[in-house]
């Protein structure tokens, strides 16, 4: 198969040309989502051993995605059988601790020493019954919007292996979309749940600040921007996860509760097509967002354009300054491998840290302004219930476009053009969900719905309604809701959309890196 190269100076990535990687098969996992798989296990229609064996096979078939850190665990860490997801395999993003395994945070130079105990995220996933079978990839410290590395192979998008899977939860998203697991842990400090969900055609909810309150270091930041969650193929998996995770929510928030379908309430939906940075969005992104608005309006909701968000025009610059501060702090505090220096970190980390050192005197004022943004954001919901916008300012990029090998100033410009809509919700603590309402051509596009802080339930109810009205395609088949059963067969696709002559069974190609 031919390779595609981008200019080395712009961050080259040699990738297979347009392959789709789907590892769905007629095995114990079938086309179940996590809820369906847990129910099948509970009814003993399948056994935990059969599920683990099928998951291992699928992860092996998806190896070309480069989405697993190291190797699949010889002995997975099993959760409580009594949990709501009892026996369901999952992945833990490699910025969370798991006993006996190093936490590499996506870095090529971090000192890899196995940690002695589970972190709070792993403990909670295990309490829910999930079985952790491997760790998933992220770019160094989760600072980028694409899961790419200075020397390691990039994590690839299963819809088109020449494209990015997003970041920073790119490994989790790639493997859920490909069908290796039904859901996977992700976290979000500026779009890291929503951007990979958009790139890989998944559901990704960044919750309100105060949901899933676990004793992690990120909660101690002067502006606590990091939120925990999952990426899934179905809305009901996300809703079920949050019904369970909500037990850790702040008492000041209205509980999400059990959300199992749409609400009868009709919403006022504000439509935003321009970013706070004033940069334009590309034609594909605009079209996908307008199409999503048309679906929303067809369901009886009222869509009203919002010319400009009521947020200070300096917000994008302030967020980059804060992001640079975090890079500096991580660069200085993270244990390194022997014979390495702080200059050996990922060039993006080094560039951001250098940028902070030049601007460090601005940090107190930056923090004050970012904290004030919450009141401005809340004022918008006097006239709307939900805001619809793009997830990213540009369509899913090809690998290499956001590589850490791109010269720093150009890379930062590209990153701020791509991750231009998502950081606001991290700063103000509001919920936002990415839904795969854009066509996967060549890679998926997401639409983002956001709400006032604490109103996560409204987003889930709307997501259920949109999933029913406009079922999104998956690599398992076209628009099969809840991941149950074997739906319509997808034709097998090789390279840029051409039919493949290889033998198939039920629309599935058997062999390494099943392609469609």
C-alpha cells in the first residue's frame, strides 16, 4: 500500500492511505454497547472469559492504530462483578495511576516506574465493575489536540488512518470507535474528551465542574479546568456512566439522575458559528454545524443565531497563557529518565514552557480574568437553554498537521485554530457534549451542545433525541442504535473508498487490522 507524506518541516507522518480499521466481529462482544454487554454478562448469555478473549483479539487486530501504551495486560485488573458495568473491559488513559503499571503521561522521557497503588479514577472505574485491560495513548501531558509524538508512531483514526484521532484522549477514542472496547476513560482540560469524540465519531460529555469529584491533583489548580469522563458509541452508555458517577458530585449541583431518553421539553437553542478568537471556521465544519441545527429545529426546538458569545475578547490569549503555565509546571515537576533534561521534553511542552517564562508576570491577572468568565457565560442563558457550536474550528486534521515536530509558533497557531471552541467550558465549569452529527468524510465531524453549569441532564436528554432522529454511522454498521444486533452490512473499503475484493463475512474483513 502506498504511503502519504507531508512536508517534514511541517511535521511529517507516514501513514497508510485511507484505510478504515474496524475490528467488530461475530464474537462475544458482537455489536453491543457497554450497557448491552453488561446486561448479556448478567444474564450469562456470554462469560467474562469469552468477553476478555474477544477484547484481546480485537485489540490485537487494531494494533496499527498505535493506541495502546505498551501491551495489553496479561492479567487484567477486574472490577466489582456487582457494579453496573460488571465484566465490561475498558481502557485507562495513561495519565491516571494503576497499581503495578507506570504512568507515562504520553511522554517519551518520563521515568517509568510502576506505581504502588490505584489512583482515584482507577478505583472508581473498578467500583463500577469495569475491567481495565490496557492503558491508552495521549500526547505528552495531554497538551495537544492530536495524539502525536516526536519519535513514536502517531495514534491513528480508525475511520481514515491518515487522519488524527484527536487528543488528548486520542487512544481511548480510536479504540472505542474501531470496536475494540465499548467505552474508555477520558479526561478533558481544554477539549480532550470532546475533540477526540468529534474526530472519531463518538459521544463525549465534559461534565459540569463538581461532577465526579475525585481527589486528584488537577482539582487543586487555581482554575480547575480538568474534568473526568468517558468516550462511548451510544448516548445510553454515557448516560449510564454519569448516573453512576454522579454519586461523587458536589451537593451544590442538581443530580443528573437516570436519563433513559428524550425530554418532552422544547428548548431555545443558540447557534454559534464564530469563535472567540475571531478566526473563521472552515466550510465543512460550518456545514456540519448548520446541518445539526436543521435537525434540532426539525424536532420542534427553536434555533436562534448568536452573533458573539458574551465573553471578553482576550479570553483565547488568557487561556493560552494559562495552558503555558501548566506546561511549565509539568516540565519542572515531572520525574525524568536518566541523562535527560527539561529541554528533552516534547517540543510543544518546551515551547509552551518557554512562552510562560517570558510572560510569567501576567499570570495573576490572567487567573483573575479567567475566573470572571463564569459570570459572563452564565448571562447567556437568560435567553437560551442550550448553545450549539462546532467542536473544533477546523475539520479533523490529517496526521502531521499538529505534530510536535511542526515549528512551535506555527503549531501554536494551528492548535488555537482547531481547539478554539472547547476551552471556554473548562474554564467556566459548564457541561458540553460532542455528538457525531457530521458526515465521516474522510473522518467524522462533531457538533457541540453546551448548557449552564449543572444542567448536564438537559444535554443528555437532547443527545438521546438527536441519536433517535439522526442515528450516526459507526464502524460496526450504519446507524444501529444502542449497538445491539448486527445491522446493515457496510461494504468493505480499501484505500480511498474503493471496494476491496477480499473475502468478508457479514461485512467484516478477517485478519490483522480489519478494514472496511
